[in-house]
C-alpha cells in the first residue's frame, strides 16, 4: 500500500442503528452517504458506521497522501469508537481497504462483504472521448436537478459514461446517482484521485496474501462491470479461504443501485448462514 507519513485524520462519520457494528467503506469517488443503500437497511438490525475516507466528503486533508494512510485513519476511528470487532462491508476501493484491514487486524474483522472489488483489480473500460465527458456532464446536471427523468436517461444518460457504470438505466438507479454519486464526486479531492491512481499504476495485487484471511467473506460482482471486472472479483473469491460468490447478470459497477433489493436479500441470507460474523 506504499509508505505513509503516519499522519491520521479524524474522519467524518455517519453512525446509525444499534447492535453489532458494520463498518461500511465507500469507493472512489464516494463518501459515507453513498453507502446509504446499505446503511439504511442494515441499521434496522445493526450499528452501521460509514466514514468519509481521507480526502473524500467532509474528511478534508491538505496535501498528498498514500493509500496506506486510509488504514491508519480507520484504525484510529475504531479506537475512538471503542470497537473491538466488526463486520466490514466495502464497495470498490472500500473493498480493497476492507481486505487490507482484515490482513492487518485479523482479530478485529469478523467478516467481509466485498462489493464490486478485487485484490488484483483489472479494468476493461474503453477509452473515453470528449463526447463521453460532455454527455456525462449534461446528464449529471439534469439528473441532479430532476432525478430519474426518463427523457434525460434516454437522451444523455445512455450516451454518457453512465453506460459503463450501470446496465439497467431505470429512474430508480438514476435517483441513486443523483443522491449518492453527484455530491460524492464534487467532494472528492484531487489528492484522493492521485493517491488511488498511484496505487493502480503500481499494479496493486494482494492475491497471494488472501489465504491469511480466515473470516467468512461474501464477494458480489456485476457481470458487466468494466471498472473492476467480474473475472477479477471471482479470482479474489477463489483465493479467499471461506467465501461465497454471487455474480449478477445485466449489471455493472454500481449494481447495488441497479438491483438493491436482491443485493440486500443476499447479504441478509449470508449473515443468517454465518452468525459467527456477528459475535464479539
């Protein structure tokens, strides 16, 4: 994960519900609020903890930083909240950090829910044109002002970069994009983007270490994910010692916003089949 300055940040965090803690880690760009598709449901039975990672949302940070410093921040957060054991749910970048937490603090992490992520992430994303960027800006602004309007989806959304993020261009999915993606994108710092790109250029690969993770894991992927391919997610599941794998057809990187009810049902079922992940 790279060298670190050992400078921790007190993360802004959204805490909901009571019960066994579930640490919910967002992707890039993202913030704790973009995890609401999970937290609003899980907080009915558990305590959900959704921080803005360093350089995202309200967790502001001046200057550059290494990816490994996210782990310092998260360790500090767990200490501050006096959490000794937790389940960790991570989406995309958040899933990578979830695995890193399980490797660094195996005594703290009781289980992993890994969403659209991989220990050796690979992309199949096509090159981006100026038209892609233009249509994405137009679609995003209109969708922010009028979430889920069908004419915007048909005219601009399906011609924008959203076509690589989702497969099911429904009004409900676009409402999630308006409430979860747009604010998170605007609050993501250049330093956060730089830190992630540096890690990706270094060909981040933790497959060889996954055998050290003994806790139960649930690995979920979208079959048409172009950002982190379903194949790389499945490879991660195969390297984990105690994992369950689901791949959803006709969905992409943002599949929790495409088929939320199915995803949440699968998470609930996995928790019921693995009650040990909720034991202190």
